């Protein structure tokens, strides 16, 4: 995961922010983030959880408020 303290962040920060903004705008109503690939139902359930946790990097980038 590319965080603000990663060595390549400065070079890629505009791309990272653009991608995170896209994820915010395409978030499902139930709160998960939509997968951009096809898989069976059980795999989708697991990957939605993983993907949602990864996208919560939004907090590290100052794009969402604290999560309780």
C-alpha cells in the first residue's frame, strides 16, 4: 500500500489521490467498495472485505475523518 510516508509517494501522489477519489464516488450504498474484477460469490465476499480495508487508506491520506 502506498502511504504518504512511502518513498515513491511524492512522485505518485496525484495518481493516488485521483484513484482514492474514484473509490469514494463509486462506493456501494452498503459501504463496501466495488471490485473491479469478476469472481464467484464467496470470493467476492472475501475480496470486498479486503478491498474495503485497503481503500480505508483514505484515512492515511486525509480524505476521510476518523473511523470509530
